[in-house]
C-alpha cells in the first residue's frame, strides 16, 4: 500500500537527537536552521575554533534538506551565459566556477568525515525528451565544456545504455555530479558539527531576534542565545521572526514517489551506473535509484486539492513512457517538500543588518548551493572579505519578489494542467 511517508526517513541512519534550548547561552555565532547551509557553516566555523550554537525549530533535516531528490548537481538551472546576462560577466563567471566546484565540496566533506550518506559520485544525466530538449543539451554542453567542465553528450546506444530507456536519444552527462540520501547527508553533517563542538538544539523555534549593546539576542520560548552574529539558514522554511526574508522567493512544491525494491534484468537496466537523472520537460521529471533498488520519480508540483490518484496516474504514465518493459510493481512511498524559487533561477544573498547573514532561493539545487554557501558564510565571517561570497549581495528590498503568493498559486495551477496533459497524453 502506498504510504504518505518520506523514503529517506526509512533508509537514513538515525544518528543523534538533540535537546531543546532551555537556558540562556552565549556563542560567537548563532545559526538558525539545521539544513545544509546552517550545518555547513557550523562545521567550517567550528573547524577554526569558533563557538557556534545552532537552533532548529523541529528536527535536523525536517525541512527541505531531508526531503529532496538527493541529486548533487553542479551549477544552477540557468545556463552560464544566462548568468552572465543577469549578473554581468565577471560575477556570472565567478558564480559558475564556484557552483561547478560545489559537488566536490559535498563529496570531500562526506569522505573527510566518513559520513554515511549513501553517496555515489558517478555523475548525473540531463535527458533530452524532444528536439527542443536536444538543442538545449547541445547549448549547455558547449557553454560548460568551454569553461572546462567535465561533461559529455551521450547519443544513440550509449545514451540508451546510461539512461536505461530507448525513449531518450540524447543526454548530457555531468561527471562532476552524483547522488546522496539527503537526510543521511544532513544528519551526518549534524554529527560532524557536534563532534567539532557545535551546540545543536532541536524543537527550538526562534520567536524573536533583537540587537542590544552590540550583541544579537536570538530568543526561543524557553531561552535566548547571545551572539556577535547570526546566520539565518531557513531558506524555503522561513517563518516567524524575519519573515521578510521569505518574500525574496516564492514557494514551489516537489512531489516524489518511490517503488518497492526492484530487481531483475529489466530493472537493472535503469540507470545502471548509479547516476541520477532529470529530463528537459517544462515540468521536469527526476529519476534515480536508491541503495535498495527502488525507482524514485519526482516532479515539480504539490498535492493540495488533488485526489490521491492524481500523482499515481502521473507516475504510472511517466514510468510507462520511459520504462515500458518494467514488470508490474507497487509504489511504496510518496512525499512532498518545498523549495524557494526565483524567475531567473539565481539564489539571493543578503546582509539585512550588520552581523546578520542569509541566503535564499536555491531553486532546487540545495545540496550543493547550501553546502557551498555555508562555507562561504564561514569564510566571510572569519576574514571579513565580502569576496568570499560568490554572488553580489542584495538588500531585502532589492531581493523581494512581487506577488509571491500569487506566483506560487499560478505556478501550481500551470503544473497541474501540465501533469494532466501528460496523463491524457496531450503533452509528450
């Protein structure tokens, strides 16, 4: 029976639990949010002997970090030349370089601290589903390879072999990329941070942030943290105090479904080299296998106001389209998460007040972008050099998205119509 439960909570090691903050404490840096950004910042600061307290409103990985697809991708959704147009050539090239190196940062952390993240570093595949998608693959290859990226265009029989489907005739293989169990990764980061001396508190939602006498006071219902600086690392799950930060993006949901463990000759042909994948559709589909051989499908869109059968029909349609020879099986788990989205696909970095840092809107690239930005925030704090951040700062007013709620609603409506068209085979 299909369960509404995130697969990663079943398969990730349950390493540690953390107490609630119940007495006043002091640190050099207070971090709000126990996801990729917050924990990466905590680790890179603690490695340099900085005293850090991290507050998580629920549990480690309970937000988007524990619900993602687990693709460790390089770059942004935007092509390098698009970044140059939006940011200027110098800033655009700098961001492309930094995010191109971000998968190595993730995998180096995993290796250096022996994190059981169920990681593979075999690359990820961008699958062209039609002629327009094939043209996009060629453009991306040209732009990325010209900048030294280790990418490869797959065609014909090699493409069919890597993707495990005859439905795709051209794809872009990014050898820098890979996959993780996202919840295992974020829980592993938390253990590393704790081992380095970071004090982590769960179930410690922030109710107020105040500045007095040259210090920041981060207040929960039970106590406060006195610190010199604060990093707000809540991204798409920002709420309560400093909710203005949430106006710098609009929310987009992401649905995923996982099969029962699959085996046999036909199943073993699907993504046989342990790559992750996604296609070039307007409402993309993501594909990967987990350590137990499950097939995971995902797509942008939420479950609100939709019958339970809606996404099951979508998943069956996509599976039959790409893997028609797969024997009958049962879908086992389904779940949804949210991510912050901007129309230019570029995240935002802000310093709303002296000593207060935040980054938002990773546009579905949270594992690499979040890990990178955590390190960048640590470097900035340690050196005072704004050049540590690979993206120009924006003010809150500059970064705000107009009519964010309306855009979220219209996006969801468009995605619903698109998925309906897929199920009715009107859209291919």
